[in-house]
């Protein structure tokens, strides 16, 4: 009996040894070596895993920021004016290449209070015909648009977090928006087809406050929202009427427009200081008796962050400057 048990145990032991040997010789070498080669001390393994599972920033390109010199309420009717095809091309660039999910615009025709910003939170509003002395048909112009209460609320949150007093209101689009947009985003030829939210300026002429206003909403660009400032690079209505619309450029039209270009196109780290000095020039108050049409370019520059500014086109016409600016590059994809 004992010898039988001994033989049985011996056979079992031999079978086990054969099975183990067969496993090691049949398995790929990597099954044996890999666990050893990938071993790390616990603190290194922990760092590796936490880096792997932590959210990684996406390599997305921000849309550019724009400044439109928008012209008067007749700009959409003057198809022979040199700015007409320029605005058309900028509009197509935005709709066909940038393809934003929304547009936020700051116009020189809306100033809230000296220390308060207002945001149009209405989804549907009428146009504001904020001009006088034009033919009756000008006051029947239409520009289809749709706002976004959700985006307006988001903008108010961003402003509040930046320490800027802000509130939502229900307001129509002024002609500082719809006149130029009627050319750039013609309702039939190149419709915008995304929400459009207008934000006011301050009712003051503090260029740094407006630059910071742009900085406060700059993160909208991370959401593929285009920010547009709408004004004029030179805007002196008094001299326009005095010269009866003579297109010969006033001296300050040329000198200020070029000085503004140099400041806007300066390195982004120097831009705010350079633009601050432009507003102190002797010809600044000739070019802009009030700074309402100048402030939108400061908002746009602030929203641009580290992106460089570029004047893409200008025209010196009497007491008006028509500079168009883009901050940042259009993605090639």
C-alpha cells in the first residue's frame, strides 16, 4: 500500500514539473520579462498614472478678434464705396473660414454708465434707427438677427468675475452694428446664422477701462466665439458737415490713423501702453472729439491677449478713417 502511494505521488510531482516547464518554454519571452522591465518605484508609478488620466488641453486655435470701421447708416446702400467689398470679404472670412458658434459685438453707439456695462440679453429685438436727416427708406431697413440669453448670462458672469459691474437688458441693435453687418453678413448672400449678442461700452472715455473690458471677455474665444469691435478709426462728424463731405483727407485723419496703426501693431506686451499714449496725442481730439467710436478698438485689443494686431485695410476720407483690424490668425484648417 505504501509503495503504491509513493508511486502515485511521484507521478503527480513529475506531471507538475512537466507542466511548469512546458508553460515557460511555450510562453513568449515578453510575458516573463515585461512585468520586470516596467516596474517602477511606487511614487513614479503614481505620477505616471495621474498624468495619464488628468485632462489634457486641446490644441485648438482661437478665432481672431476684429475691429470694423462700420461707416454710416448709408454704408449698406453705397455698393460703389471702396469699403463695401472690404467688409464683404471680412464677413466671408468669418463665416466660411472662422465659422464661429456666436458673435459678440461692442459698438460705439451704446454707452451704458461710467462704471457699468450692459449686455443685451434679449433673444429677439428690433433695430434702433439712431440717426437723423436720412431718406425715409433708411428707417425701414431690416436686419434679421437672433440673440442668446444664455450667452448674455455667460458674459455677465465673466464681467462680474473680473470685478466689472454688469447687468442684462433688453435692447435693439443700433446702426453701429446692423449697418456694417448688413454688408459683411448680408442676410441673403452671407447670413451670419449664429447668435449675435451686443455688449455696451462704458459711458466714459477711459481707454484702459475699455482695454480691461476686452480682457474680461477674452476667454470667449476659447469657445469659438468671435469678438468684434465696431466703430471708426477716425470719426469727426463736425468737420464732415463743415466740409460738406469733401473726401480730401484732413491732416489729422492721416496722422492719427497711422499712429493708431503703429500702436495696434506693436508687440502685444507693449500694446496697451502704446495705445494709451495714442489717446493722449494732440490730434486725438481732432480725430475723435468724443472717444465713443475709438473705444471699440481698445476692447478688441484687450480681448486679443497675446495675439498680434494687423491693420488689413484703411481709407482716409475727409474727417473719417476706415481702418479694419484683425487680431490673431485665421486657422488654415
